[in-house]
């Protein structure tokens, strides 16, 4: 049984909103290196897709499949990164401790069935919480900020689709675009306040071991009978930063729990292949 039934929505007509394209990293003539070791990791897990890692020092992209990395996918919950940024910038959410109340309705996961502060809602990927935030931002402001931030490839959003466009429909972002957005965010190149940037960099931390720190966000959609999973972010280690965007789909849906865990696990293994994560 698929764990995400809430992702089924009626197909709604939207206005196509292509975000302003920023490809700073790719405009610097990066090297592109094919890593068959990444493919072996995905094959062993019965997955189709790619692990894309960018070394910002040497301007080198590593992946097992450049064609897959260039293919647009629904953003899924990776969109919580720009959604959270826009919420903070517009004042829809004042800070990372704002309480998002639960009103007793049934939700897909038990961890969502409670009052959550904004930071925790991001970290447990509370979809209903961020749907409410998106509705409060509204279609007009969402479009304006997505243009301002230069987010993604083609994003479809209007007043009707405001709370589901990242989960269902025709909005698309690819792995290179994910890394470009994260790179500009990390390097303080987004037109946002220092306060928002600092709050987000704290909210996004997943693991801090002293010798390295990993920040980012997972995502998962089920659409047209396809499960599609994301893990995007960056790792800081030894005074260096590497960006990653993993996207894949199971060859069959027989082991969804393993697919869920693989988003992070295989990204970590890819980082180990490159000697970034020990």
C-alpha cells in the first residue's frame, strides 16, 4: 500500500510560470565525470536514477547518468526549501519557532498529528503545514518570489494550485537546477535577508559530526503510478563544500521502505565513493 495517498489530486489547469534561469555553476565550463560506481549502487538497490555531486572547488560534476540528471521532475518536498525562504521573507512565518497548530484532523503520518514549530515542521516534512503556509503566501507572491529567487526550471502555480503544485502537475526541476539553487543560497547570492539565510541554514542541518556537516531536504512524490524520490543539499567538510542532488525511482514498488531509506543512504555512499565522506 502506498504511504502517500494524499498526493492524488485532480489535474487542474494552471498558468505556466518558467522561473528565471540561473546556471552560474554550469556557465563556468565545469568538468563532467561519469561515475560507474554510482550506477552500481543504484543497480544493487533496484533503482533507476542518478546521484549528482558537484565539487565547487574544482567545478566538477560527478554522476552515473547525465541524461537523468537533466530530466525535470516534480520538486516534491525539496520545495520546502524555497517555500520556507519565501515564508520568512514575506513575514508569513516570523521565525523558526513559530507554532503551527494541528486542529485534530487525520494526517498521513502520526508525527504530523501535533502542534509543530516551524523548524520541526520542516525537518519532519509536514506537508499539511507547508500547504497552509503556501496558501497564506498566495499565488501572486509565490510567483513573484520564485522569479526573484530564480528557482528551478518550469513551475506552475496559481491560486487554484497554490497548495499542491510541487506535489502534482507539470512543475519540474532537474538535479542541475537543484544544485544551482543550493549553491547560490549557500554562497549568499540569493536576494534574501541575512536573517532568513541564517535561519534557513540552521533549519536545514540534518547531521553535524564536527568533522562534517550535512544540510538538505528529502522529497517524495507518487504520480502516474510512479514513485520518485529526492535528496538534495550540501556537505561541509575540511573547509570545502560539495553539493548533491539525488533523484531516482524504484524499478518496482515491492519494497517502498527500502526506497524511502535509500534517498539518504545512497547519497552518503556516493559521497564516500568520492572520498568526501569517510
